[in-house]
């Protein structure tokens, strides 16, 4: 019984992450797949930590927003170059073409 | 013969530099803006891209569309921008402190005065979409240059970690530390702006 307790204790220590490490993995998870053991540890921590669960939710929302602006929809462009800016760029291009 | 049939395969994807500004200017401008987060820089990047494209016309094989080709040049310009920004040592010094306890049995746990508060349910609603987008944009611009460079190249431009480090001069372990701190700082910045 004692050895079993001991083993359980060791397993718990092995699986235990603090919030610093957990948020580190949560940040990594947004750009790369975690290793199997990393996601087990993370899930284990999130079960007992509501603040890191909140961090996870907010971090996912941040990613969602960045993902939505990553791809530009040509039919729904939020920003436009002004006519002046376009003329200015066109002038630069024209003079570049004339050099040739 | 219809017009469509008359156009041979070789006629597809030709370059027409005179139409670039009107046809693709705004698209390229938007693409650059959502990465570099500055209208002035974006305008410069669009201009540099089109000039570089003019000079490189011979390398266009016609296998991709004109826009795809221009975009590939623009993406290179964006990376160049972040390479310069990321290697700017003076402006990468940051006074950010981690929101975790650094000693005691609760080492690594959230500091009481830095505990994440709730705002994401509200921010996620379609009602507040624009407000959230604006705040995120401001918070992104408040990141140290190096962090922003690493974050945007990895997350928005989807470069590999190795490539990001090659461009911005970070080390592999440093890379993940920056990605972590960027998340922490972005999240906290949004929270402070959202709840005040």
C-alpha cells in the first residue's frame, strides 16, 4: 500500500504543471501540436485550474481573431489606398519603367 | 469560335504592370497592414513590392496568377521588414514582468493581482467584434518589436520556428519564451482595455 501511494505521489508530481508551464503549453498549442505527454499534463492541470481554463479560452479567442484577418477577402477590403496614394505609387512605377 | 476558345493556354497569366496599382493595390495594402500594423509602412511595402516586381518581370513564368506572384514578393518584403524590426536591439528591451509567483511553494502560480478576469464571453459576441478587433490591434502594436516580429512571422505568416529564428535572430528556446510572453502580454493588455 505504501509503495502504491508512493508511486501515485510520483506520478502526480510528474503530471503536475504550474500555471507558468501550463500557459506556456497553451501558447505553444496555438501554433504547433503538443507532444502526447504535454497534452496529458496540460489537460490534467486544466481540470483543477479555472484561471488557466480562462486563459485558454481567451488565448483561443485571440487566435481566432488573428486567423480571421490572416486571409484577405478581395471583395471585402477594409482599407483602401487613397487616390493620392495610388497616383504617387503609379508615378514611382512610371519613372521606373521609363528608366528601362 | 468563341472568345474563350481563342485564348490559348499561353495567354493566361500575363503581366500588365500598368494595371497593378488599380487592380491589386488595395489588396496588397490590406495584406501588409494586418501584418505590420501601420498604414505608412504598408504603403511603403506596397510600393517597394511593385517596383521589385517591375524589375523581376522576367522571372514570372505565368504558372501562377499575377496576384499570387505579386503576393509572394510582398510576403518577402514583410519578412524583410520584420527582420530589421526584430534585430533592433534598443527597442526590444521590455519591462514586462511575468504574472506568476517566482518563489515559495506556489512558485509558478498566478499572482493574486494578475489573475485572469472574465471578458471573453462578451468579447466573442458578434456585437463586440469590431471593438475587440480594435483593441487587439492596439495591443499588438504595444508589444516589443522583437516579440511582435516573432509572433507575426510565426502566427500570421506561418513560417517555421527555424525560419523565424533565422530572420529575427532568436534561439530555439528563446523562441518559445517569446511566443509565451507575447500571449501573456496580449491577453493582459486586452483585459485591461476591455474592463476599463
